[in-house]
């Protein structure tokens, strides 16, 4: 194992492979809980029921907060590391941005103000640079050899996702307005992080970083896939608070929380 003590100029030593098993029962519990929750939402007579919004914002805030709190613990434990301390602090802050954004969005809607575009979007958008820093810091530290097809894929994917969004959005009646550019920002941010997380999953799967990093990448993929899906659904005003894409966010936050828990045991 490697030791994260005082900061120094010598490179940190990482084993060739970190052996840690995944408890698949955790994923089964997460899936079962989310399906139960979705059916619970369907039990309400109307998707406009104010109680649904309260339930949804509470679940979103709590799941993101769990990941954020565990992330802060991981960052604190390994703060003396040149890599893991700051990178996991960025991840924890990114999760916290989602919590703050959700609460601000709910508060503005509750007092009758327009929740979006609003200050809530600033916090949601802040998630992307923080998560990008986390991914870039970890991937670059291990200096993986990335094959040309993989490089091409991670570059082309966000271009395609953003390009399609821009084409569809610009052909709407409210083209090139604030809503369009805000959605474009979400599409760019979500697609870049999605691409980075896929790259991380490909690298981590090879055993360079071990199971916890692979699980973490999967959680980030779920979360950002939800963001990308939302940007497309919102183009046609098709998003409702009971939409199935919400499950990607909840699952992503909970998988990230589980991955961070596994990190505490192996690094």
C-alpha cells in the first residue's frame, strides 16, 4: 500500500492493483429503493401536487448531501496527499453545489419567483468545473496510456451531444434566448464530464486504480447522463417532477457515496 503522509517532492507510490470487492447487494438495495420511490410518486393524484415537489427536493438534497459529507471526510483524511486531498475536496464541493442549488431552486419556486434562470443555476453549473478538476487530477496523476480510438471517442462524444442539442434548440421558437444558452451550458458541462467519467471508467477498469475508482466513475456517469438527458427533455418542455430521469441523479449520488466509502478502506 502507499502512504499519504507529509507533502514532499517524491512521487506517491501506488500499487499495481488495489484489491477491493464490490458488495453488489448495495446496488440491489439502491435499485429497489429507487423503484419503490418512483412508484410512490406515481401514487399522487397529480404531478402538480405541492407535496411531490417537497418530496423530490428532499430526496435530491439528501442523496447529494450524503455523497458530499463522505467526500469531505475522505478529503480530510488524505489532505496531506498532493493529489487525493484537493481532488476529493473538489468532488465534495461539487456535490455540495448540487445541494445548495436544489434548495435555492425550491425556495424561489416556493415564494413565487422564477426558479430558472436564477442564482440556482450558478450553483448547478459550478458542479462541472469542480468535477472536471477531480477527474483530471486523478487521471493525470497516474499518467495512463490512452489509445487513439479512446482519445477520439472522449473528444467526439461531447461535441456530438452539444452539437445535436444546439441544432435542436436553435430550431425552437425561443432560439438564442437565455433559456437556450443556459441549456447549452448544461449540455456542454454534462457532456464533458460524462466523457471524462467514461475515460476514467475505461482506465480504472484495467486495474490501475482499483474497484473504488471504477465505481466512482460509474456514479459520475449516471449523474451527468441525467444532466444530458434533462437538457434534451427540457428543450420540448417535457420534464415533469415525476420523470424517470430523476432516478439517474439519485442513483449517481448514492453510487458516488458508496464509492467514497470504499475509498476510505483502500487508500
